[in-house]
């Protein structure tokens, strides 16, 4: 029994300290997101944008998305709306055309997925007689804030070549799942994206609401066709010396899954994509971090291994709980050792940190961005840790199935006008 306990102590300490180091790393970074730098710079609209909306059987939401783009507060002659009707067999094409979008229909049985669809469309953009300064990528279920292009124009004029916008929620109070998703995105926007931008690191592309300079896109090529094309292209950018800028006021509202099953499948796809990307880019990024003394590359490398980090957190939690039960038993029979007592104290400290982070720090962060309501606090913040716990098995499944690159579509049904969201915000 003593040998087993000793082994458990060693394993527990390894996991505990590893998790603590990673948690402290992200916690320290997050503090830089508590403030926003004053930005008084103003630029006249000058950049020309090709807005690309990827859509597969999105008849329920595509009309409202195009409407929101038609209402952008930006000169109409400086942007065009392109919809990729990707292997659609519903009325997506018709509804997008009715709203005034330029629709390209794509049929491909082999190369399925958003990454392939974007690569196909980029090639057409490059060959057009009309030239654009940058492309904007949206999903069909999104809605864009009126100032979106003005904010992107500002960032491009400041010198950024790639920019990510603020990922907000279209339906935060539809269910506990959408509420949890929304809290996760709001927290990430402030504690990770804005924080990194404030200290000169690169933001991460989020799959939608992003802007890419056309010349950079031509130079590097897209080539991001895995299940997480945004992460793959982010790695590609950083390996080539670029940073992703962050536009906190360029808001894109994204529809979150309503049910746990939908959420599980979507997040499993994300974790499969992450696992695929880190297997191909982690060591390349670490090499650049060492040879070029690039902390940006190091940070991106750490970000790619989120599935591993998530599993570590899950395993550490299980071990901590198991060890806690063992220590309680030992305490009852008065056979606790000093080592056990130290571990027990460390576990209590870890538990306290987690509790403070989830029930004080996270609400504070979303309050700063004016996202905290009584319903969000009482109905979703309390149960948010349950949502976080589901990430561990999802991440493990994603790692195991990283070579399964079959793309699965997430159905979108939340039809909403942009004016409804702008009134709330």
C-alpha cells in the first residue's frame, strides 16, 4: 500500500505542478486583458474588401447574414459580398441571391469542408479583374456589427496584415449550453485575445470574423484544409513572421449550439483539428521560438497543444479527487504522512484558485465587457464548470481520432435580425 501511495504521490505532483504552471501562464496573460489601450486614431475608408461567406445548406440563416452585410457603415463601392454555396441542396443559393449577394456554387464530393471551399474561392478572387486589398471571412450563421469594416480598415491602415474580430454570441440565453459557450467566448476575447494584443503577442484566428491581406494570402497560399483551418493558418502566419491583430470593436455574432450533443460533436471536431495541427506545427513553432528568440512562436506552440493541456487538467482533477479520498481515509486512521499533508494543502490551494477564477474572476471579466446579466450569472455562470469538465473526454477523443478528417456540418436555425442584437449591445 505504501508503494502504491508513493507512486500516486509522484504522479499527482507531476500533474499538479504541470497544470499549475500552465494555469499560471494563462492567468498572468489574462491580467493584461483587464484594460484597453486608448485608440484615438482615425482613418478614412480606403481599403477594398471581398467579403466571403461560406455556406452549406444554410437557408434558415443566410438571408439575415447578407442583410447585416448590406447594412455595414462603409462605402458600398469598397466592398462586395460573395457567398460560397458549398454542396448545398436547399434554397441557400436562391436566398443569398435574393438579398443581393454574388453567389458561387461549388460541387465537390471529395474535398468537403470550409477550408477547401475557401481555397477554391480565393483562387477565383485572385483571378478577378477587380482587385481587393483584403478578404473578410464569415460563416453563414453570423451577423456583423455595422462598424465591422471600419474597424478592419483601421487595423490594416495601422499596418496589420491579418486581423481577428471580436467573437460574440448570437443566442447566449437559449440554453445552458449556449450560455456556457458564450461565457467561454467572452472570456477568451478579453482574457486571451485582447490580453495578448496588449502585450504585443499574436491573437489567434477564430474561424470567422477575420480579415486577411490579399498579398499575404497570395504569398503564403491558403493551404489550410484541416478541421480547424483557422488554427492551421495562424501557425503558418507566425512561422512566416506575421502577427494576427485584434479588433475588439469589430463584432461578429455567432450562433452557438443549443444542445450538448451538438456541442459535443462540434468541439470534438475542433479537438481533432487541434491534434492534427499540433502534430504538424508544434515542433516547427518551438524551433522558431528558439532560433529566432520568438516568444510569439512559443505562445502559439503552447496554444496548439490545447487538447493535451485539457486532458492534463482532466487527469489532474481525477487524481486530485482520488487522492483526496485517500487522504481523508488516512486522516481518519491517523496514518497521514508529512508528504500527504503537503499535497493536501496544495490541492486545497488549487481548488481555491479554480473557485476564484470561475466564480469571481470570470464574471468580472464579462462584466467589464457589459455581457453579465442576472440570468447569465444565476443560470449559466454557476453551471459553467460542468461545461468545462466535458472538455476533458472530448479532447481525449479528439487526440485519439486526430487522423479522422471527415467534416461534419453543424446545423444553424437561429434566424435573427442584426438590429435585435444592436439594441441589446
